[in-house]
C-alpha cells in the first residue's frame, strides 16, 4: 500500500469510476443513487455478493490491478456456477487512509481490463473511509433463461461428481505467499500465486451445464466443505476418491515434498472451479460441452443415499480436522 493524496469521493467517482459505467444505460453515469435494469423477456436475474478483506483474501503487497480482478472474478465464478451470463456489477470500497490515487487508478484499470474480458459493466456502488482494513465488496448481476439457473439442491443417488480444472492451487498459492513452500521451484511458486490471485471463472462451462448438471456450485471454501453444501441441500451422500482429484504439476510437486498437504488441498479454499453432479446418462453431453468451453472436467466420485461426504484413498476413509474454510 502507499500513502499519499486521494481524490474526494465525488471526484473519484467522476474521474475513475464513471468511465467503468460507460455504455450501461441503467447506470446513469453513476449520477443517481440507484441503477435500473430491464431484464430481457424470459430471463431470471441472478445475484451474488462477495467481500474481500486485505490480510485475509489478499495481501498489502499485492498489485492493485490484480486485487481488483480477484474481487470481480470471485463473484463471476458464482454466476458461472449458476449457469448465468454476466450483466453488470456494483462495487463498494471501504478505504483506509493509506490508499492513494495511484493505487486507485491501477485498481480501476484492472476492473476495466476484466470488464472488457468478461462482458460486464459497473452500474453503481458506494465508497467510504475506514480506520480498519481495506475492504472490497462486489455484487455481480447475471441473467439465465427463466427456470434454468443451476443450484445446489438437485443431486440424486447414482449421479457422478465432477470438478473443473485442478484443485488445491488457490490454497497452496496462499501458503506460497506466506513462505511456507520454500522448496518449490520459482516457476511452480509463480503458477500457484497466479491461481490464488487470478481465479478463472468458468462462465462458458457453467452456461453449458444448464440442463446437464443436476447440482452445481463453485469451490471457494474447499472441495470437501463445498461438496458438503451440495449433499446437505440435496439430502444425499457423496463419496469421492482422493486419488482422482485433478492436481496441477505445481500442486503435485508440493504434495511430493509435503504429503501432509493433501488435507489442505482437499479442504482449502480459493479454487473457484466448478463442482457439479451429472447423471451417468449425460456423460457424453458433458464431454462435448467441456471441449466446447475449453475446460477440462474430471470425475472424482459418486452420489449415494445417505448423508455427508466420505473421502477415500486406496480404499481407506480419510478424516480431516476441518472440512473447509470457515468465515467466522
């Protein structure tokens, strides 16, 4: 962080935030206290709010443009899990005194870059000061054809459990930032840091999963814990095979050096990959839409009658001190 001059609230809005709302008519150039959104006929509105706090979700040394991208992307990941198309977002910034204009300019540049990448625009929000930690809250709005948005409650016995991408990179990236993976080569550390700071919201995959997946969510608080949310809402049990969970080369290298990291990989957060269930009859459809989205998906388990999540490895059940990240 840096200490220096900071524009007043209305100057900041006019100079740095208003350009982010350009082209979205309902934002009224951020001149009103509310935004207006006219939904296309036959579309549902999908909303999600996530807050990031300095020292918890990112570190003071992290570049402001990357912090901005993470703040937006963690919300886009939830839209992806619902099968929604991004529409607009609102931004609340709670700023300590050591945030200055250059930091804010870089932060807004990061937002602008990701707005262009993901087809979304700013439509409102708030700014305020604090004697505490920098806090960034984003509310993302998306749309999905009426009645088609994905949720956590549809898994059924006989379904298969899948994940996108690779698991554990986000939580290992946090460990790498804290200096707890000193033996990894620089290339692996850089990869894990990128995965921690720059989630890849699986929007195309999520939209393709409408009508294919029976339940879906993104992995923000850990694979085991988040699967627990699906089975609780669906009133079923899930069994996953730890050896089938896809790992990046960097995660494999870390695990080879510290086998105890397996628990952290399976229960740590910040993956922002999709976790979903699919009936065996829809395997072929899933393979096709995964290819079309350019995202690998991996079968890691099955859904059964019962309750809870069981993790097995080489035929033995594993127990963990915790199932996932707890927010309080």
